[in-house]
C-alpha cells in the first residue's frame, strides 16, 4: 500500500485537518501548569531512592561496607549488585554495563548501591556512611590516552568498543582525479540535554509484578530492561509513561535505568519507591552527546564535482559503549553528507574512556558529522573559487542518486529544492561580502543535512497503534509512541481524524501503558510521527471500514458512496443524507461492527554488507538546508546569530506549526552546541553540573527565525507522505553557523564550542 | 534532591529586633531575597542554625534621596532600584541591576544582599564603587559607615561581624556634568554571571575630565577600582589617544583567573574593551 496516497483512496481532494495548523490537545494543560509529570504522581510519604555512586573514575571494588549506613535512622534498605536476582547486566548494545557495579567502577558516578529511606535527610546521611574500598586504577581521560599502546583497559577485550568501515568506489583513484583537496580535523564535544524535567520513576510492587510510572522514550525497552534485571517475564512489568518534560534522546538511555532502580528497590522493599533525580545528578551522571573527532579529506575537480572523500572517525564512548555502535554507524553511513560521491573510504572506531558515557542525543552523530562534512564542502568551494551554494547544487543528491552507502534513493529527495529555497529567501547573492559596522562584522553561511529516519541496517522496525470507538462517538487512541514535548501522538490523532472524519479534539490520547498498549518500538530516530503515524493510519483505515459498512447499512446506500467528515457519515451523492458519528457509534455496537482496531506496520526491509558497509541503510531520509546571518564583535569575540532561514523536506507536514516548533527549538539547541555549551571535567569529574555554569541559550539569544520553508516530497510508507522532523531540524544548524562565522571573520574554527575567548584569541593572532 | 539543612526561622518586624536576634542567636544569618543564601545552603557551603528574615522589617525597604545621597534600604530589590526615578540619577547602577539574573531573581534579590555575598562577579558592585557608595552597618553596639570597598574581604568573604547587619547602601547624588555607565560580557545575553564587567564614572568640565573613576568585576578576588588608570584620565581631554592609553594600562591593574567562564587573557583584554565602551558612554551621558 502507498500510504502517501491515502487522500486519493478516501476519494477526497482537500484535507480536513492534515497540513493545517491545529492547536494541540495538550497545549492548554501544559501552558497552565496542569499537565502531570512523573513526580506529580508520587504521594507524600513515599519511600525515596538515591543511587550511591563511585567517587573515583576508575578502580576495582575491594569491599562495600553498608553496616553503618543501614543504622542511620530512616534508612529502609540498601541494595548492591549482590542482591540482584535476575541479570546484573544492562548494557544496551554490548554487555559492558553492570546494573549495580560490584567488581569495578568505570567513571566517577558509576552506580554501586541503591539507598532507600523515608526522606532526603536520611538518604544524604546514609550516603556519607557507605564505605567503599577501592584499588584505584589510572583513569583514561581522552581518546588518545585510551588508544595508546600501554593504556589501562577500561573493559576486558581492549579499549576499542566497535569499528565501522565503508569502501565505495576507489578513494585513491578519486583523489587522483581531484584538482583541489582539503583536509582537516574536527572536534565535537559532549553536550548535555538539559531537559526541564529530570529523570524520574515511581514504582509500586505486587508480589510478582511491578508497575512503574516514569519518564523515558520507550516504555517497551524500559519493560524489557526491568524484566531482565528482575529475571521476570514481560507481563510481570507494567510501565506507564507519564507525559515527559523533554527527552532529546537522553531519556531513551536513562529511562530503563531509572525505572529499573525504582522497580528493583520497590520489589525488594515490598512497598512503593520514588526516584527523582536532582539537576546535579542529571548533568553529572546521565549520558551526554558522544564527543567525536573526525579527520576528513576531500577532493573535487575543476567542474565542481566532489571526486573522493576519506574520513576517519574516532568516537569517545566514555565508560560504556551504550549506543555507540549505532551512533558510529550513522556517522559512517552519512559521511559524504547529502551529496553523491562515487569514491568513499570511511573508517570509524568507538573508544572507551573512564568518563561519563555518551549516548543518544538529537542528531545521533549527524551533528558532528555534518559539522565536518559541511565545513569541508565550504572549504572546497572557496578553494575552487565557486559560490558555496552553487558548488553544493552541483553535488546534492537527486532522485535516483546514491548515498554514501550506495543506497539508491528512488523517491522523496528534496534537498535541491530546500537549498534553492533558502538561497532565494535569504537573498544569498547580495550577501557575498561580509559587512563591517564599527567593531562588528556580519557574515552569511549555509549548511545542509540529511538524516536517515528510524533505525539502521537490518534492525527490525515496526510500529503499532489502536483505536476504540466508544458508544457515544468519542474515540480512544493508544500508541506506544510517547509525548516528550514534540507532539507526535497529537500528529497521529490528526492522521486518524483525517481518515475517520472527526474533530482531533474528540480523540483522547491515552498515556502509553504496556499492559494495554502494543509495542510500537521507541520514540527516537525521528520515527515517532512517521512510523507511529503509519500504524495510526492503518488502524484508522480499519475503523473507517467498520464505520462505513455500518453507515451504508443504516443509510441504505452502497458503501462506496459513504464518506466521513465533520463528525458524520453521509452519502457523497446526497450529502444531506447522513448520520452523526455519535449515533453511528452506538449502532456499530448494536449491529456488530467491530468498534476496536489495531494497526500494525512493519517498515520495509533493509540490508547491508558488513564487509563494504554498502546496502540499504535507512528506509528514507529527511533533508534540510539553512542559511544564517551571524554577527561577530571583533573586539570581544562574541558571536550572535541574527537571522536563520530554514527549509526542510519532511515529506508532508502533518502540522506545519509543529514542524516550525521543532525547527525553532533546534536552532536554539544547535546554537548552544556551537557557541556556548560545554561539560567541564576535572580529573574525570563534571564540575559544572547546573544551569549556572552549563550555559544554554536563553530566549534573548534566539535569532530571528524566518518562516520555515516546507518542501514536500512524499514518502511512500509514511502516512500522507510524512517523514521525521525532530533530528533533521538541528543538524544543519551547526555548520550553517560555523560557516557564517568563517564568512564574517575569515577564520575557520574546527573545535566546538566556539566561545568568545576562542574567537578573540584567533582574531588577535590574525592581527585584528 | 538534596534537602536544605535544618534551621530555625525568625521574622522580626523592626531593625532593633533583628539586631537583637543576630547578636544572641548562634550561627544566625540574615536573609532577604535568599537567592544567594539558599543555593549555598543546599550545597552545604553555608549551614546557619538560624535565619533572620528581614522581609517584615518595613523600615528597611526604600529607595530615597536624603541629604544629597541616594539611599537604598537593605531589602530594596534589584527590580525596585531598576524602576526608581531616584536611582536613575546613577545610570550605571540602573544598567547593572536591570540586567542581573532573570525578572524572578530581580524581584527577590536585594542590592545589599548582592554586596554582602561578596562575589567578585557581583554586577551591582562596579557601578556602586564608581559612585563611591558607602555602606551603613548596624549592630546593638551602634552604627558604622564604611566605603563599599571595605565591605569586601575576598571571594565570597565580607568584613561584617556575625552580629552586624547592613541596613543601607548610599551613594552621593551625582552633580551636574557627571555621567556613568556599566558594561558587561556574559556567556549569553541574559540570566548569566558576568565574565567581565566594568563601570565608569566621569565628571566633565568643558572638554576636560575633572573626575574619573573605574571599577571592574570578575577580574580580581573582589570587585576593584583601578586607581592608577583613573589618575591617568583626570585633568585630560577625552581623546582617542587617551582612551587607547587607558585601555592598555588597565590590563596591568587587574589580576583575573582562568575558569569555566573564561580565560585570564581574555578577561584582561576585555577590561580594555569595556573600559573604552563604558567611558565613552559615561562621557556621553555627562554632556
């Protein structure tokens, strides 16, 4: 079935709600502060849980002494790895991450024990009274130290967690064909998610079951990990995901851990346990954006075609591999950027250090990769004496083009249109010279991005949704795709509303509850709206079939003539003949038309050759282009983003306002990585764990974001053609700003973040 | 989340009562806005057994002009000072207090508290230093008035005795022909600590600088005046050449450090940049 053709299937020419700006059903509660998040469900007096963590970055645990801590008044229980009944292994991709460390610690913050107590005073007092005797090992604090010949091993089996490679065409031959060549090394650092809501879980035990209300990004992964730690079946763990105050990937990784701490302790204690992180814990101990060092060599001929790339990626895992195999693969697979390059040689490795581990974060490797790739494209264009946009237009992927992995893109490729649109909207041609005004100088930069949606290679991928038509015509919608601020479930509701012809407000979106919601896989990889939406469309089409059949019987017209719109079923040929959905719903029960349906959607198969890295890696890609105007104060080194022109090919904008919301947030978060955010470490300890010194952009720093240009190249397997938006929105922001800084100052900065003192020093050295 | 350490709470309604509590209670700290004290308590950097809340002491809440002084009561908030027509006579101060923290912080945090916290980065300090502010300090033993500079003993250290309370900050109402300005560099445009801050005060007569005062934040252990550069400016005409010389000289008079907010070299260079900008604006306002 071609899901981008649903409208034609419905026999309609105009959309009812899809493609229009509709106020989200959760907006009012959120604005009024009435929306309930995990901590809001915890009753007063609930036992509290704190994770006791290692104080050193690397060492063997010789002894854990709990007696004194257990005697602290108010302490109800303390558990270590020795108490774990199921598996004590919670590693995501590799089995390198203990649930509770009882042999060795790998970073300052590794979980060692779970303390349960009646209040925070007792938790703090008990933390002071736990004594762990370590045999300290030398810490490994950067990738070079980790790769050194005599480096201490972070885990058995070596400090390289995983490697990747792609060999396409003949890279050396490609460089021989090149007329110009550029090479550089790029560094992209840790970034903290800084979601407003910190990690939280509230667990209520029964004898052989536990229910957890928590935040996260995949209730099903959380269920799987909790069951694994407990040694239980999936149906013994019930995860209810509360509304979640920001995820950005971080809660995809932390959700299972936090829920498992609470569930495990609640089961041991036999009473409910609440576990809510402080900001300090969240910044120090949760996974960060993986730092990456990318060495990039590229060549182009005098006609302005890129002939070859050679890319070497070193990813810093930190203490655990976590998602690094997928992250590194994504960087490897996207290495050429959204361009057709026939000769590619790419190698990657993910390397352990004894620091806070990296993990999922919006962009998933493509921020660092596109920072490198798009800096290189800019440099090539300057070296060739070509306009940066003209040069890119000669190389961008088009329909029928082949990606870095030699995947043929047969449809849904809109990068050329995006780039031309931002070129025109920003009046690019008249801004080719930087403009000086006193101490300030303004420049324009461009950046492109593409991002494979959902999971890669041959990982199975599916989604699910269910719908109940209640006897009064109200609709209950269940999806395992979670609400983390982005609005995907409301997007699903709009898709359903379009198909069954009701007001989106009449569709109530249930909180995901693993006891009654089908596994929809995680809300990550920008898949929530796309895959979740297709499953919603499948469910809605089934329900529509039931509704139409019942209406045909009632109205005594052939079912082919029935349409559903504005809360009624009617005869297309005599629109006056109809019945309200309210009446229809009751008749469906009375006459035996199934009022409850599931939609299950399996994504198209992908495959790849592990030897060459070539194959079909992602079922579809979203494309984005941005232009930015940046102003640099040459006296102070301060850089301010003044204006941004964004364009995106998202297949079909189910709700343009939500696309705009994603892009506006992404501009701010991307700008943070480029200009100000930095996790500061001292001997492996994070020393800026709060909003005071981990500085993120404020609303005052937000540039003028020009109206978002939406390019719609529909995707065959997305409902109404929709593709993912959340991650593609942020990726191009990074090189756009760095290229604009270069345009303004003539200086390339290859390490992020680029802070005022860095710019000031470079300008000073350049004789400014 | 880390809980606050336990403490006893007192809410006197007169200054006398507050002074009595501070003199008689063990480990007592006065609190008004609490925007510095509460985070310190949470981090266990400060754990008073008794908190003496000044918010009910009506006689401490004012911004008024008295005998040629702009007087700021101990519980006057940044927002109060920012919107006060009296404080407007010291434009550097208004510039600084309008930009501290967020609107929520400015509605709670007091000028006196900002000064007593003795952060080298306190934005209210440089403008008050160039306006030659004084601090009135009371205890049961009596009242003493000291120049603001003498309140600062080091990073986060003040010179108050445990039984003493700052009741007022006051600055001479500037004469005709005076102007002042405050400039800062932060890590973003709002709600962030200053990486460097600078205040300038000048009195002009004809084209000549008859009085010049400069102060800087975040470049030494306390907010500081740079008197050698001031001396360089006095009695001269404000020319580009003089500004160049002052901007260069100031770098020798400051002693910044490198930390998560910036490098020492950067801060030193920025003292020169901010000095020029603040002096130019102060002179503009003086004309």
